[in-house]
């Protein structure tokens, strides 16, 4: 029988706020991880995006914050700006209940504005590795009183080449801290990272097969390079998606495809690393508000984006590996509804 948040040791004020947000029952990752975290254990949590792992570390972090101490006590490290924004948004819905102050630190933001915020009390920092290292070099952030460190989407962080930055950051935190590592997969490099920086971690693994196999219809379409764009348009017309994400392998490819779709009259836009942060946020807002029907994206959008209403994912280019395929199609089928994912494959 699933425990309630109150039985998991979450204070009544937070439980009430969760209820007002429509969250009444812990997900499996929350129910399994929170007791270990509350008991002070380091945690290795293996769970797919969309299983509720953000609350699994946010709630215990808020419980341990001493708001009378103005120093940083919680750090959440994420691979992308989009994920940092999303986690910060979730945190701010709950942080006011306990009086905790939160700062998001990621590239593309005004550094001076972040510095001004850091002059006051900041209890929790949500950051990407590059921007956080910038603050550490400036001396604008100190981790002398850090209690809890979260490495979120650890496999993605290492896949993107952030291992040296992550190591540098972790080594500037106190030895006597609680470390929580969450990852969709557990390759050897992630295991080695855990072994180097964690103390007898408890492991929590949530099966992910059901999300992929039963909640998402997967269709493979054989095409040629010459016919691929026309075939994509035909599929869009046939499937009539409410919101669709089309994945391309490169930024240049995504930009070109978006232009072609717009020329055909589709309400589309692109999302990739060459865009400014302001432009990326603008595109995501339009997509969430259904002012766009189609988002053409690189794999930077395959993790951490929780968008209601995505009914279809089109793999215009085949991803580099199976893990990316799983994360791509995981952009749909997240609301316990039957959704679709089309796999466009070149003919031999």
C-alpha cells in the first residue's frame, strides 16, 4: 500500500501545499527514496524522466533547510538550462512554505543580476556546471555550510562532457554532506562517480519498461533521404498531432527542417544550443501555450522537459544510441494516456 507524504515524514504545511497543487500520492521513486534521504543516507536513484524524481529530492531538501542560516545549504546540479528552470519552478511552488530562498544559476542569464541576488540569503542553488564554476571562481557562492548535494540526470551530465566540471564542483563542497545521485541509466562512468564521492549509498531503482512499451505506440517508417521531408509532412497530416516534437541530430539540421516546415505553413519553431536563452524560453512558452504545433529540437530537449499535451514524437534523424531514443519518445505518454511515437528510418 502506497504511503502518504505525511507518513513519509513530510511536514503538514508542505503536504497541504502539495494537495493544493493536485499532488496527493507519492510516486514509487518518492515513496522509496524519501525515507532513505530523511534518514541521512546517500542515494543512487535510477528512474526515468517523468517518474517524479524531482520531488523525491526537493521535499527532503526543504525539510533540512535552516532558514535562519543565510548560507547555501542545498545544491542541485543539472546538465541543461531547461532542466534547471524546470526544477527551480517546482522548488518555488514549495519553498515559500518553509521560508527558503532559491537561486537558479545557468548560462544565458545576466550574471550581475545573479550576483545581486547572492548578496542576500540564498538557501538552495539550482545550477548548470559551467555557470556554477563561474560563481565559484568569482567567490560569489560558498559551500562551507552545504548539507545536501544533488546530481540530477547524472548520465546526461557525463554524456555532455561535464565530468571534469562536476568533479571540480564536488571537491569544493564539504566532505560531511549528503549526496543524492539521480540518473535515468547507470553506465560505468556514473557508477565510478558515485563510488568516488558517495558514502555507502542506498540504491533505489524504478523499472521503466512500462512507460515505453505499453503507453506509447511506436511506428517505424522506411524512407529515402529525398522523400524524408515529404513523408514527414504526410505523417503530420495523417496523425494530426496536438503538439509534436521532431528530433534532429544536429543544430543545423533542426534549423533547416524548421524553415522548411514554416514554408509549408506549419506552426513550428526550433530549439537547440545556438539560440539565446531568451529565445529558448520564448519558444518553450509558445509551445507550452499551444501557439506552436511542432517543436523541432536536438537532443538537448530530450531530457527534463515536462510538457503537457505532447501527443507525437517524430525521430526525423535516428539518435546516436538506444538511450537517447528512450528519452526522446519519453516526451510523450507522460500523462498516462495512449500516445504515439514515429520512427522515420532511411531505406537501404
